[in-house]
C-alpha cells in the first residue's frame, strides 16, 4: 500500500453541533465507542451474507428486484467516473485513500437526500426509497490495488448493507475483513454487517469493485434506542453533515457561491432574500443559508421572470423592520424597472442587486449548448443601471466582485433607503446539473 501523510486519517466520527457550539469530541467519542460495544452485543448476529442476509432482512429483496436497473444507473455513473469525488474530497476528515482510488457517489447522508446525485440514478434511488429507515446511501467505487485501511464506524446501532454490483473476476482476491474474518463480494448477494465492528478492505486485483452501501438504524431495544436515536439526530443536524452537503455545491458553483456568501455576510440573520430567475438566484435556491421561516422568497413553480423586485417591495411593506434584498439579472430587472419609482415614492427601502452580464445569460448558454450555437435575441442593450437608479432618487452603487458587493450592500443597508447595486459579471458555470433531473439514459 502506498503510504501518504494525511493528518485526517482515522478521524472519522467527530462531530459538532452547530457552527458555534463545539462539543469536546474525544470524551464523547470514547463514551460512544463504549456504548457501541454494549450495543454490538445486542445486535443480530452479523455479518450475514447472501440468503442468510435476506432471511433476516427480507426488505433487501427490493434491491435484488431492481438489480438490472441499478446496474444501468451504475453504467451511466461510470461513464462519468472522473467526475465522481473521492470520499475525502466531500468529507475531508473521513477515511483517506491515496490517489482518488476510492470514489463515493452519495445519494443520502444522515437522512439528507443529495438531490443532484439521486437525480442521476433515479431507479437506484427509487429502490432505496422502498427500504424503510435508510439514512445513508452511496455507491462505493474502489479501484484495483486500492486499500481502505482498518477502521470502525462510530455510529452505534447502524446496520450496513453492501449490495455488490461489480466484482473482480477472482472475487476472493478482493475482500473485506470484518471482526477478523474475510468476506468477499458476489454480484447481487447482499452482505450485512455492523459498521462499528472494525473492518478493512483490500482489492488485490487490477479490476474495479463497486458496491452500493446502505445504512439504516437497527431496531434497538429500550433504552439503547434512546441513545442511538439521539446520536442519529445530533449527527443529522450537525454543522459537519450540512457542510458535507454544501461541499458538493462548492465544488462546481464557486463563482455564484462567492456572491451568495458576500450577501449572506452583509444581510442580517433575519433578513429576507427574494430571488429572481437569474444565475446567482438559481444557486441561491439550493445553497443560500436561511436561518428561519419566511426569510427566502422565490417565484416557486411559476418561474416568473422579473418578479423579485416588486415581490421584495411587498415583503418590505409587510416587514418594515427587516432588511430585504432582491436578486435579479439585468434582463429580469428590466421587466419591472418602473417599480424603482414606487420604492422612492413610498420610501420602501429594498436593496435590488442586479447581476449584469448584458444578456439573458442563462438563455444564451442554452442556445449555445443545446441549439448548435444559434444565439438569437438573448443579448441585451441595457441602461446604465447606476445612473438610472440615481435618476429615480435611489441610492446606487456598482461592484465588480464579491468583496465589492459586500461593501456596497453593507452601505445600502446602513443607508436604509431604496437602493440598487449593479454587479458586472461574466459567464457563470452551469448550475442546472444540480437543480433539474438530467436524462439518465436514452
Ligand atoms: Mg443577464
């Protein structure tokens, strides 16, 4: 095995409750492992494989029934193999395997569905959804000659299924050692074990091995179920898990997220954000942190271009003591530009942020990518937004980057006046892979 100095190895299982409250981790982890040992003694006799596993967990037949469909989903995934991250790239403190030799495609983590991933493998997710109590699910893709060093999971009372999808031609040369015994995978034959028992994986062939890993909470007796339930809920709500979900977005949508971070930093926690149909707005839907109800307004399924600014004026009239920000693109803002007069006339102190790329940028990208670069009617001739807003009597600023936006937004909110900030932007990476269902096959 190649050795690689990585300080994150072996730190699995650490958690903290919120961004602000750190729990001393080592004593908690020690208590947890002690509890886990106690719980292990009460678990069904594991590991179990093949027919034995199905006898004890008949619900596993749901995976077998969908075997061909899951394999088809997997083929689609493997056609994008290089884009699938290694576990340590999405969860930096988790197990590290050198050279991205262990790829993980997460569908669900501690009860949070990773929708942009499940959309790519809908039949697999449908099969998983028929199994009650599943809280974590992922494709685990281990390259030939790779090894996952001995480790034990920290989540006591969790039962782990391995559903093998691709196994090397000599299966006994690619094994998992659980509690000192060797097991190997057979396609379509589930393997069930307790994740808290030490296990070690080694692929001694040149071929890739793929299993679908599914975790669900074991049905534990009282009072053990109080402990496992509490632990599950703490982890599920922990900032660490939420950050793991966010990391997937940050990988692909960094430019939009930089602007959203700037807005979040300047907008008070109880502020209201209203998004229009615009590049930064699309990403805001999935990645803008909202701290309470009624703090985020979108056009919903109507997808009404231009609604953000007038909607924001309504929100501000309803909640005059809270900061209200409208996000719009240049094209969308011009749909209701006349409402600047309403804001000034009635003293409705909304800040409009206009991301100006001189185009219906999203439409233009689609014309280029899906319609053979036949660009038509998507370039715009715009007014000078700063001079325009100024002429209405609003406070107006421009910004060129996230820092500039944050400064301008802080100024506008401090001014407490109708305001417009123009942000000059170029092209953004395509967010749609994370939002809408991609076509999987056909
Ligand atoms: Mg635009």
